[in-house]
């Protein structure tokens, strides 16, 4: 493993185990560390402890000390061993479903209020690390949803709810929380939660969160200001309670006294059309390369319809095949290998693969009652 990946820039730490029975076996730990250091002396070695192990001071052997969850132990471990270089080797385990804002029908809300019994919300986990400068950082369980371990819901759920990105490669709201914190000095960003402004009744108070790394954010409903709030880097979010009215909810983020970026959500009408968006225009004609094509169900004005679950059929022309389809719904039992997929929260995904020949690959999407759309990718 080390020989294969030691020149990969994405590798920053080597792990010798995660929540394993041999975590306290000093001889095994030392042998594994020696084996890695023989191949690579430039990166530290760690393992993730499910429960604190201190047998024969075994945790002092590794270059880093990884604590899975258990933030209540950060302080006591640091006091007992101030020389330990600690990371949160597994953290959070918060639940959410993309575009969902309540807990029902085996879906988890996206307000970051729901986490596994052994974990914490994204905000709490981040604060547990961010307020302790001697904890280097955290690894989130998980970056993506994945098939299996359907937690917190069981059948008919068939995949996890932990990811900050769903199985169809679409970011959930919590993705933008991490973007605002982990990219704090990067380009200014702003994101409104909920990511749609449709599924409420007039006058209903809607909890609105805003994630941003700007200096301040002003919220507008149909052009009228709902107030400006300063961004506190020590806090996770800004929050408003907004009486619902159809139209446009917009957040404007300022930096240095000027508005530099906005994010708006609009009330959608009835589903009217399909929109295809490819993540690239060109793929390699090698029989392996892929293009990921987003499928949006929009109303007549091009606004995503968040409740849309239309079944979409795909046809392909040219030197390509459909490698897979998905929609990010943990409860969907549709095959990943069909030429059709139902939308979830208004979106689906079709993945196109090169056959090995050069030429233009065109994908056409159709659904009963909707205007179709096509997109082309060149295999070169």
C-alpha cells in the first residue's frame, strides 16, 4: 500500500488500523509502524481508537494519536499527555437527506440537528475541535453516503445518511457548512438553507440558516431586507425565522464592505422540463473514462422543482454506454444499472462511459409530460 501510494499528493497520514482488537498490541503496532517508515519517512502514522487504549502506554508509540468521537476525552488526554499530537480520526456521524427538512418517510432533515448516538452534529463536532488548538483537525464520517449501514433508518433504507455528499455526487446543505469553515480564507461563499423555497404554506415560519465565510450577510425576501448579520468565525451559522411567502429568498454576502457573492432560492411551479448538465465536455476514448451528467427537473421558468420525483428515461447515441444511474435517495430500490431513474428532490444522475472509440456521445433524457433535453460529450 505504501509503495503504491507514497507519491500520491492526497495522502497526508498513514493509518495502521481503525477500531481494531489489536489496537493495544504493542508488538504489532511497532511492526506496522516500522514497515511503513521503511517505505516512507515523510508522513506520520496513526490509528483510530474506538475507545481510549492506554495499555503499556501504547498510544504514545504512534506519531499521531487518533481519537474516534469521544470529544469528552480530548481535555483529559491532553492534560495527561501534553506531548501527544491529537487528531479526531473519526467524528460527527450526523444524518441528513438532500433537500429534506423534516424527519419522516425514512428521510433525515438537513438542518444539522440529527446525529448518531455515538456521534454529534457537524456543528458540535467542529466546535469540539475548533476550540482546542492542540487538536489538529477532524475526519468526518462520512464524506459521501455509501451503500449499506442504513443508519438511523432500516429497511426500506439501503444506504447510509452520514455523508456531506449523497451517493449521486450531489452536495447536501452541510457540505456548504464545511466549505465556509475549511475554506475560510478562500473565495467568499454563501449558501442558504433550505436549498428550495417551495414546500411551505403562506405565513409558515421557516427556519433559515446561512453558511458563509464573508464578513456579513443580509437576507432578502422578494427584495425586502430581513436584516444583516455579522459572520462570527467561531460560530457555525447565521439564522433567521422567515414567514413564508412565495417568490425569492436571497442571501447577499459582503467582504470589505461590498457585496461579493449571493445565493438565492425561488418558489417553483409545476414540473415542465428536463435539464441535463455534464461535468465535462470531453472524456478520454479509452473505454474507461466517465462523464457525470446531472439531471434537473425544472418548472417553466427553469427553477428546480424540489418535490419532483419524475421517472426519466435515457437514450445514448455514439461511442458511449450508460455506466450507471442514481438519485441519492437512500430508500430507492431502483437499479443502478438501468437506462432510467426517478428524480429525488428534483435531481437524478446518469453516468456515461467511453466505449474506446472516438466521437461525439449524445445523451437524451425524456419523461412523460416534460420537455426533453440532450447533452453531448466528445470522446477523444
